[in-house]
């Protein structure tokens, strides 16, 4: 089959590779109909990870079940399914508690909980930017979708970023009537804004510096805050006549100020300043324990010198980490079917698998209007 | 001042009474701008309670603060406020826990927790269908509103039925993506349906037999279920392709079947049947410990012979009781201001105080289109 | 192998039956070391169920893994395990939400969620009062125990009644500092009292009429309430100087008054009366949708005419249903290992498998001191 | 009356001052029977705050109501009461939500939520290390105690450190069966360990370097971890055969390594390392937004360069801030009365008011055995 593989920094290629096959009785093989390029794929693309050459990329996958192992009793060939980016065993303590993003069994690397398709350090699993994908523990991991091809571009958001944005609002404990500040208007930030409204938020502010992204935020009723126009905390407090109830971090450690300089503590500091005392903050933007390419010594070891004293003085709380997709994808699917959610509003480009290298290049350059790229193998 | 007083069964009158005054340093006097007739006022109107002759009715009140006592430090004359129907002391254990509807201090009647304005058995407090109202523990009880007269017909729902409908969805633990069945399309049921959508419900079914009310449900995106057309459980299961996640009871013990016969167990039985195993049911329709006018011996002593064995076998859960308005009214106000909630969609008539008797009579007869009556003194 | 089989009312026999074998790749075979007779086994023993003749009884099982299927990757032969009485698939929505007691896949009977070993209407699964037991979805269902034979009589409570008693306190939302009334001092009620203290209850009242059981309650610091001595509600309110915060129902529909008459509504009425307004009630005593042998017409169809009007007026809430053992058994195991829980305090008799008929007979007669019977095959 | 006043660094004095009086109708005057020296009083004592000269110190107070204002309707002269260290209005949004530690009304300083008796930056309120204390909003703030003098040394912990330790376990979401690491065996850490057991923890590890404190931890069943003996994370992981479920920070920004050097990030780093992925951490040790006396530039502005990247990678969550005493003190009182809690185990010294200077001096020097000092005026 054909698949997108990693060759080196700024180099992905579409090549012929062997088809995947059933390796364990609980496996399934899924024929991919849509697979997205994720912002976190760019970490690998830019060469800032230890991903091995030849790895098939792609963790945002959906498609049709092609074949199942002997122990699979629920899903069956022909089923249309969404594949959560987390690979989870379904039987360990973390899976029992709904934390499939921290499954204790699937990552053979010592001390690492959780695994994913086609991703650095997340286990030896091939990605889905390909014609076929092997899915372990298929009954547990796969989400059934209505047959046919309706809502394809909405459903494809269920494998990662829609639940991830939603997770940000869950970690931030967003409730009806709340005011919310979302930092970052990339795909995850936009999904967090969409999710905040689904949960009944009264007002949502979205902070970024990219015009096209801020316009997308505005298109769903959020209030755009352009950091080029001044301190985002002041802008929000002015517009909201006070601080907000909740905050979501959807930027991560590679936060840049308007001049383009990297400041890993910047977004956390802004959240501490803009959220009310006793308020909650959900962090789904990625921070890493080690980053050899970081701007300073602290950041290289994952240390971030943010305004922790003020955080404590404010009595705030914070939840973090990778999203356990299964916890949310069923209800988000039902909202799509009912017409109450439409995450496809961020899709800017649909390409064939062979056009993947162009997709990576333009998305990585953040060319104007390249918000979200789907590949249809 | 002029006020609506109870004279006897089917007899209310607008008469001159003495103005209220500050009786305790924590009191305030509110000049009423809008006060609604509530479905539960009709229990008194129909003579099925022990309310004393001469009582000023009205517990759904809003207006402008006219005067405050010496201990009042927050609200001040000129403030526009909503008055929750519950009177609460703010310092007892139940108030501390947010259960202002079961305040331990304000009802002098032995063994009764909770009080209200102008209501049978809810303490010696005059109602607000009048020009002025005395509000105890004013700082604790009053909710500030934006000055002016904008959103008057939305804000007037904050004193009771909007929070009460919302409470039904809270007791039923409605979450994003859920399917919900609301029994009863009276004002509270319609507010529950509105609230379910605010909380992110995917689909909401509203069950009733009145055409005009079902049309209002439909106008906000809910799916009307007419019990005249057949078993509501079957209709919902058919439309939803299965049972629903959550249920709300907004009818109460005076439930009637399509032939008009009273069946206090009917709605509970339907909820047990239509809600999924492990699902939750919120009950805000009123059931009473004693009802001398009830249809049978059991019901006279508040006993309801519903399908409890099936409820247990289904592993369902249920919350009940009067709404603690303060727990919700701030956030619901903010949703109105932000344009995310518009509870005034149920208002059918706006009358002067002097027209109250007509309002009572027509609302009690459930004349077509008399959904919700506001009085503007 | 030898096994306890049902022959008819008041007739169980120990006979030779074929050994169980792996039927699906996710199965395991467990060699039983301890299996208990449960109070709910007596429903079958007394002939009040439709259980088929020849069924192997026993759903409270523990032992050593003997053999596993090809898809089993976690447990392995030689592991010491506790077997939750619920059989659950691990992949359906209810299992995902932690409701293994209402698994959507394992019970082939139309409209029935949930399954169990050796039980009427709970699927075609043989029980564990035998030398060996087949366990479906073994990785998901089995709980690992420390190797050896320490704590055997404590760990054997993990398959059902310790989690079930705990579930009662969870449904009742028991928190540190609460006062709690537990109705029923049978094994489940005693486990509920033990659990209430583990959760930090200040005072626990246990209501029953059997002396030996009340003494066991007293032995763990609970306050016994003997219904033969007067109204239990009055006794508790007197001792506690007021109502209690929480209540647990551990009796079920076969509640008897002191004269021995059956009153299915009696315990619910007492709970409504003894629990504070806004308080919560957890119901783990069994109520059934149909009971041909019931005392009256209502009860035959699962209807219970309890004091629902007062329940609503009190703003109380209630959770019900079979316990999802997996939700609690890991933490309860850890409390046993740490010496913080000792559920074996209720064990009165340890018999060989061949002595099972005697165990059934004496336990069913509630002979003095026959509180809990263990069988060691 | 006589009172302990602040004179300057390392200088407190007992002097005659005017008696307090009713200033607002909701005030009460309390005659102090016991008032404790708190570890946080030492921040002022050491001159590391901006507290004004002449301030009466003391925020851990209890006593007998002497006089009440006109608006007080609940407490009355002669009542024995505990005085939470937080002063709260009872009517603002934070008070409504149970966050009395962040009351929006009582602190006149711009941008500061929350107030306390006798404390730097916490409003103009005199402390209770004196014969009498003025208590604002007395009905809301005071907790009733049983009359008499029983449990005096237990009840005196209800004003601050017992609830504060408990708050640490609440922020850390400690549940039955959990393993917990508490960093810091000062009074608050010991109360957190006591609280963890009350909530059903299976095992509690307490980390410190002071022998006498570790012995106190051991006396309640916790497992002492002496940082002088090696890396506390390794010691805990070895003893627990793995990481712990939950962590509590009871040290604060002035953490010292075994050599005595100050490392504000040390305890947070250890918590991130010792708590399981997805685990929760409660922070009640104090961190400050500004600390002119701090060890380095970052710390002077409240910045702490802890291992945030690992925190995110672990998917952990964290709650922080001053304890809202009212949320817990009622239930903790009931546990003391029921004999289930005995926080007085930490009391080492009981002095008269005039001996306060000696108490401050010895407690500040952490003289061996000076764990907790009570003053009885």
C-alpha cells in the first residue's frame, strides 16, 4: 500500500510499504477514508523529535473496517469507524478510570504511559496516513459511525482535535454561563472555543495573532483577541468588564510573543492574570519534559518559570495532559449527527494521499488560510 | 399600595393594603416592575391548599430596590434586582450548601424547611403581586441585574421557572451529547427543554397534550410528542432509535391521561420506561405529602404506587424537590445578557396589576394560548 | 468436577459435572479456592425465581487462574484473582462509563442489561460453587490479588458484598463527618456500615431485628437499632439529636415488620422520614419488576406505594441498582492489604463444597449465628 | 484588654489595648478562650512581610460570644464558637460558591480577594491573640460548638490548620483506598495526613527532616520519610512498590534541602515525580507573588521554575490556595465529637497570653518538640 513516511527534518515522502495484518486476535485492519495532518505532526516534521526514519505518520484516522481478529466480537468488516489517536488496552487501571491517554500496557518504553499511531515516543505503532491501518484492541478503541459518507469532514475531527479541544474545557470545568478565555486559535484552540459554547459558555474570547484563525473564531461567535493590538489580558478584562471564569491553554511551550520570540511561560502567565480567583485552567497545549532545541537552559529540561506564586495566591486550579479521546467521542459524534456541532468549519484543504508532502510544507509554513489539512487516501 | 389577595377558591381580588416596611436591619423593600402568575399559584387559586384568606400572592418577582435596612451593605436603592422565590437566611447549613430552597431558619412552621413569598405553608411572607415587596436578608437573596429595562421579560423568568426548569436538568445530570425526555410542556417543562439545550443536549423530546405548548417546544428545536397520538414511550423510542439518557418530570402529581383521568404514577412510570439503564431523572413537577382532594386513598397521603421494581432493576437514579434559585440565577442572567438564553419565548400575556383576576381565570382554564402571564404593577 | 446445582425449591445438590473449557479467546478458567453463599442465592433456593434446574449456583468467587485463551494478555495461569459477580464485556457504553453491572452485550435476553454467574435471568453462565469456573473477558473482569493465601476470607468479600455495601454508601453520597442510617444488618448492610466508616462517617446506625447481626454491627463501632424495641426512626432521631445526613437501603422488597408481615414500602418510608431534607439515599437491597409470590397486587408488578410525596417535599435524592464491582474492588483490596478494612468480620461458617446443602439450609433458616457461609472447594 | 502586638522583626509584645466593640449590626464580640500561634504567623514575626507595627496578631481563634449586633439573629451571647481565620461576607459570588477564602467584599485592598484576622495584607482586622475579638458577619462566620470545655484543644484546630490540612486532601481528590504522599510534617502536613486517613486512604507517607515531627506522623499510622536518609521519591516508590495516587504540598516556597539551602521548586518537582500519571496534587503550603527576601531573581517575583513539562506529560492536575474553612469545619467538628478525629495530637505547649513572646521565639527556632503552641488568655 502507499503511505506517508518520515525521511528527516522537513522531508516526508509517499512510498509503497507492506500492508498491515492482524497480529493479535483483538486487532482490526481499517481502510482509511480520511486522515488529517495534525499540528503535533509538525513537531516531527521540523525535526524536533527523535522519531525514527521510515515511520508512517498519522494519528487522526477514520475509515472502514476491512478485517478483524478472532477475539473481536463487536466491530465487523464494513463498519465505518473513527480511530482515537490513543491506543489503549481497555483493561488496565488507567483505562478503567477513563484515562485511555495514559494506558499502562501499550507503550513498551519504560516509564511511558500511553501510546499513539505514528508518533515519536508513543510506541511502535504505524500511523494512518496510508491506505490501511492496524488497530489494536479494536473493540475497545474503535468508535462506530453511521454508515455512508455523510459528515465525513466532521467525523474526522473525532479522532483527536475535537475531543482534545473539548478536553481543555473539561479540565477547565467550563459550565453554563461561564466566560472563557482560550489562548491559541489553531485547530485545537478553535475546537476548545466550539466546545465551550456547546457546554453553555456565555462568552468565549480567543487569543492569537493570525488573522485567518481569529476570523474562524469569530465565525462561531467567539470574540477574537489579537495580541498584536496589545496585552491580551487587558483586552479581555476591558471587553468582559472583569476577569473570566475559566481559561484554556491551546498553545504549548512554543509560545511566541508578537515579535516572534519564544516564551514558554507567556501563556501560563496570561492565564493566571486573566482568570478569576478560584478559577480553573485546562492545559491541552503541549509542554515537554525535555526539549534540546529550547530557547534557554530551563526550558531544555522542561522547566517553565511561570508566575506560580500568583497562581497560588489566586487559589486557582489546573488540569493538563493528552486527551483520552474515548471519554468524549461518542457524545461529540451524537452532537454532530444532531446538527449541534460542526467541527469541519476549520477545514481549509482536502488533498489526496500523494499530495501529503505539499500539505505538510504549506501547513508548516502557516501559509495564510492553511488551517487544517485532510488527506483522503 | 395595591395588591392581589386571595379571597377563596377561584377568587382573587386587587385591593388596597398597607405598604410593607423594613422590619429587620437586613431587609429591603423592592418596588415591583414585573411579577408573574405561576402554575403553582393555581393550586391555591383552585382552593386545594390551606392558604389563608387575605394573603397577598406572587412569588415570581423583580423590580427596583426602594429602601434598605441598616445591616444591608451590598444592594442599594435604585438597584434593579431579581427576587428568587425562595426566602433564605444565608447562614444555616442548607444555605451554606447551596440549598436555599430548604433554609432551616426562615419557616417558623415546625418541621418545614424553606420559605417563599405569598405561598401556602411557606411562611408568613407576603407575595409580590403588588406595588412593593419586603425582602428579608436582602444582600443574600437579591440578584443584581443590569440597570435599565432591557430584557425585562427574560429576567422576570429568573425568580422561579427558568432556574426551576434548569434544576430539573441538573438533577437529571444532563450533559453534552445527551438525549433527554421532558414530560410536561408547561412553563417549567419548556424551561427544562431550553436548559437542556443550553447544557449541550443533542436531542430533547417534550411530551404533552396541548397543541400550543408543543408548538412552543418545537420553536426552540425540541421534538414534540403528543400523548394523544399514542404511547409517549414508544413514540420517543421510535424517533430516537432507542431509549434516552435522561428524563425530566415537569408535570407533578396531578398528571392526567389523554381521557382526563388523574394518574399520579403515570409520568414516573413513563420515565422509568423511556430512560436508559443507569440513567438519571430530575423531578421538578410537584408531589405532595398530603392531598385531601386526591383521586384515591394512597394519593391522599402522598403515596404513589409507581414502578419502583423496574426503577431498581434499571439502576436508575432520581433527584427531586424545589429549586434553590440562587444556585443558578447568576449564570442564567449572564446567558440572557450574552444572548444565549431567551426564556421570554413562553410569554403570552402582559397585564396590569388590576387585570390580575382575568389573568388567573384564563390561565387556570388553560385557554388556548395562555401559556405565561406577566403582571406589570 | 464437583459442583453445587439447583434441583428445585429448597433443594441443592453437589454432583459431578463436566469441567468448563475455554470457549472464546478472551476466556480464562479459574480454579475456585473460596466461593460464598449469598443472601440473593436464597431467592433461588426458596423457589421464587425462574432459575432452571441443573444450573450451577455461585456468583461470589475467587481462586487461581488455571488456563487462559489466546487473546488474554494480562492475567496468566497461577495468578490469584477475585471474580466480580458481574460479567462484563469491557467495550460497550455502560462498561466504558464504569457500569459493568449493566453491560449491554453479555446478556442474550432481550431488554436485559448485565449478567452474572449462576443466577436466574442473568445469562447462561455457570456459577462458581464448583471446582472450576469459566470467566469471559478475563483480562477485563479479573482482579489481581497478592499471591499466597493471606487475607483469603477478606478477599472473598470483594466479588460482591463488600463492593455492594460500598456501592450503597456511594449512591448515598456518604462523606466525611456524615451521620448515616443503614437499614438491614445482613451481610450487605454490615458491609455498608463498614464502608461508611471507611469513607469517614461520624456515626452509623444499623437497623435490624436479629440480635446476632446487631452485635456484629456494634463490633465495628456502629450503633445498633432494634426494631423490636420501637420505631427505628424515633430511636435514631433521639440518639442522633436529629435526622441523619444519609441513608442506605440493604433490605429489599421482602421487608418484614416485627410481626413478620411483608411490607415492601416500609424501609423506603423509614428512610424518607429519617434522612434530612436534601439528603441522599442509596438502595442496594433488591426490588424486582415482577414477583408472582408477592403479598399484594401492586407488589406482584413491582409497584411499591411508598411515601413519594414526602420524598419530593424533602428534596431528597436516590440511587439504586446492582453494584458495578469493578468500580470499587481494586481500592477495597488495597484497604484490606493495608489493614484498613477487614470485611471477614461477618464470616460465621467455612464449609467444604460437599457441605453446601447444609450451608444453604441453615443460612436460609437464618439460624442464630449463620451470618455468612464460605465454601472452600 | 491585653493583646499580642507586632513591634518589628523578631519582636512581639503583650500590651494593653482598647477593647473591641460592635461596629456594624452584623458584628459579634468573642471572648477568646484559646488562640494558637500559626506557622504563617512566623512569616510576619521574621519580618518578611509588610505587616504594620502595632497590629494585633492571631487568626486561629475560639471562645465564647460576649455581645452581638442588632442584625445578628443566630448566634447569641454565651455560645461557644470557633472563628474561621477567613473573614467572609456571605453574600458575594465566591462566598456563595463556598470560597470564603476569596470573599470579594471584605478586603478593601484593590485586587485582593479574601481577608483574615491579624494578618499582613489580609485587611484591617485585628487578631485574636487577645482577650476579645471583633467578628464581622458573625452569623455567617461563626461555627457553633457544644457548650462546656470538652475537646478545647481539638476544637481550636478548627479555625485554620485542621481544615487547611483537609483542604490539601480535598484539592488532591484523596479517595478511599488511595496512597498519598504528604510533603511537610509541620502542623498543616500532619493535619493533612490525619485527614487523608479520615477520607479512607490506604497508606500515607509523610516527608520531612525533623525527627519529632516524623514521630508524630508515625503516631497516627503514617509512614515517615526522612529526607536526610535519601531521595524521598525513591524512598516512597520503594516502600509503596510504585508511585502514589495523590500528593499534598504542605511546605511552601521556603522549602529547604537537607543542607539548609532554599529551593522553592524542590517540593513541586518531587510531587510531580512521585505521583502517578493522571494523579492529583493539593497545594496548601504557601507560595507568594512577591518575596523581596527570596533566594533568587525569579523567586522574588513569585516565579518558580519547576518541572512543568513533566507535569503535563504526566497528565497531572493541581489545586491550590488558602482554605475556605467554613466548607469543612462543621463536619470536622462532628468527627471530633464522635471520637473519629483527634487533631490535638500535635499540641506541644499551652501558654498564657503573657507568655506569647516566648512561644513565638521557641516556635520560630523550631526548638525540638515545639510543634504547636496554644495560648489561653
